C-alpha cells in the first residue's frame, strides 16, 4: 500500500508537516504503508495534475487544496488555501473527517500535531522540538531579528538548508530523516552541515547586497535582486538592517518564477495595518495576514516590478 505525501517544498514548515503527518499516519493509520513524497512550489498556472495523486492514499500538507477525487488527506493553515471559490465549496462539502483547515494557526506542523492528538489520539514527545521550531519559524516568533539572521541555532541552520539547497532529493531525505530521528540530530548531521557552510557564506554575501540595494521610506523597505541573480534570501534581513520598518517588499527571479515577497516586521515600532495575503491575492498570490508572495512567469520581470511598485505604494499609504 502506497501513501503519497505532497508538501510545500523548500519550506521548513512544509518539510516538518510532511514528517509529522508521516509519523502520525504510520502510527495510527497503516504502519506498513510505503511512503513517497512530492515537493510542491507555488507558481503561475495549474499547481496539480492527476498524475501527482498516484498513491492508494494521497495527502497534501501545508499547501493549497485540490478537488481531485484521489485526495484523501489535507491539512493547511493559509488564508489563501483555495485557488477558486469552487475549490472552497468542494472542501466545505467534504465529510471524510480527513481534510482540515485552520487559518489562525502559526504553523501547519503544529496544526497537524494538534489534530492528530485530539482526533486520533496520537502523541509523540520526540516530535515536540520539531513542532516547536516550526511554530517559531513559520509564525516569525523569533526573539529578535539577530536570532534568525545570525543562525546560531541548529534548527535555523537546517531551515536555511531546506530553503536554499536546490536538491529536491536531499530535501526529501531530510523529511525521511525527521520521521525517524530527533530534530537536533538531523540538523547536526554531517551532510546537512556540509551543505550549510556554503549557504552561510552566500547568506553573508546576500546580507551585504541587500544592505547596498535596499531603500526605506514611509514604513516600507524595498529591494530588487533580479539583476544580482539572487533567487532567495533570509526574510528577516530587512528587519535586521531596518528595525524601524513595518513592511518589506522584495523582487527576485529564479528558473521557475519571478517572485514578489511581502512581509511585516514582528518587532516594528509601528504595528501592521494591512492584510498582506489580501493584497497578494489581487495579483494571483496569497499567504497570511503577516506574510505573503506573488508568483509571475520567469520572463515577467517588468510585470513583477510594476506590481511591486503598486504594493509598496499601498503599504506606504497613510504613513506620517
């Protein structure tokens, strides 16, 4: 019997969600299941095809809903959980007791753990550190910008590898390792640390580039990294460099998409007043009230820049 788990790829919460769901499933549903994984990425156009759901049971965690009749399990915590109103209506009609949404949750990992405990009597203390760190990382509940930019904690080093290493097979191996081993043991593993060292060097270089490129005005720090070829960055660098900002807006480009990343500063002296997910949804993106993103095609850089200018203008409005 095969279980297919589709998860938000290159995301700590997505990876942790896949691991916690797998441990729950093997413990409470079918201990003999063979588990296969598929990494999912937000991008323009269709996110799913029926061929993805090739298991005897199929689960999506920390990612948008699919109406596929082959989808068995679903967990998400995003405000923008549905591609269309029809998708949402399809979910509301489901009475399987295996599809769950709670947009108030800081992390999908924590949500899965709570549902598994309350609905299926599953609890495993070895998973507590993983649930704890997913809550901190996805909820942006760090002690300070320095904690998440200086990357001293092993869990944050693992986060950087998950977010930055392009090797999907290795990220899948991290999921499998987290199913079977404690978080700190996985984070301290030789291969994780070998991959982390060059990521740390790039992170330090990216910090220098953002320091040079970013500009701040009216509660918003913005920067465009397309020409520098930087596809990803630590989302807390803007608040490390500009502690006075409320919002950050950045443009990047990779092989599969041009991306606007929009965030809010958890330590801002002036509180957030905009719902970022709602803003991003207007451009086909989404996320949470405090953080979100919009994806365009890789060749739509100018379209992305125009949308970025509009987002910055909206977030800056009313600032005095």
